C-alpha cells in the first residue's frame, strides 16, 4: 500500500477538505491530490506539517516503524466510522 491513501484517511479523519489542507500547508489543492494519489511524494517538512495539522502522530509512527498500511487504514476507518 502506498502512503497517499493513509494521508487521505488522516485528512478526512481530521475533517479537512483537500482545499483546507492545501491552505494550511501553503500548497495547491492539486498538489494535495497528487500526494494522496501517490503521484507526488511530500518532502519531510511537508509530511511533518501534515501530521501536525491532522493530529496523526500515531499513524506516522506506526507507518515508519513498519506497521503495514492495511492495519493502519483499518484503525483509521474504525475511528472515522465510530
């Protein structure tokens, strides 16, 4: 699994549209879409700001500590649905 879907789920969990996320990261909506569709890889400062804006520190740590993307997505989606 690519990281874009996880970034999108975190943004949605935070209740932000792509436009709102773009504004907070000083990027365009098109750029946010490219990140989420794995057409562009964010640099580390952008990734850290994404984590801060969405409150997804646990997701970032889980992904970079080797937790598989599917497990991360299941946890995020449980939170969104519950």
